[in-house]
C-alpha cells in the first residue's frame, strides 16, 4: 500500500473543472488532474431525480494532502454539495507513485 490516492469530483462546466485542476496543481496539492468531459450524471437531490452534464476530475495526490485538496474543491466549486471521494491506491508503477509523492509537497 502507498500514500497515493485518487480523489474524484465533478464540475458543472469545463471552465470550473479547469479552474479547480489548475489550482490543485499550482498549489502542489496534486501531481496531475485528468478532466473527462461529457459525463452524464443522474442523481437524487432534494427529493427529486436530476440529470446533468458534468466534467469528472481524477485527482492524483497523497493521503496527507487530502484535507487541502478538499479545501480547494470547496473554495472553488459552485455546487452546494460538491462530490469528493478519496480512493486508496493499492499499487502501481513505483516510478509513477514516487512522482506523485514528489510532486505533492
């Protein structure tokens, strides 16, 4: 097991996704953020079923940086309740995992 994690969040626009991704990398809270456009989401919100086109952010970071990542998401996100899921990484390319850890200080 490593200290590296992936954090998932969605954004309501490409501009918002880019703003969050740029801030996370510039602040050294993430080594890399992939933005996947065209995610169709169906979800329950305030008692109703809703649908939205969203952008998914895959944030490569460390467990130690998670609270800072969550803080940045909350700061820059337009949603009342932004998604923020932490997924532990069990393994991977040692060189890539080291690069993530070195990039997030």
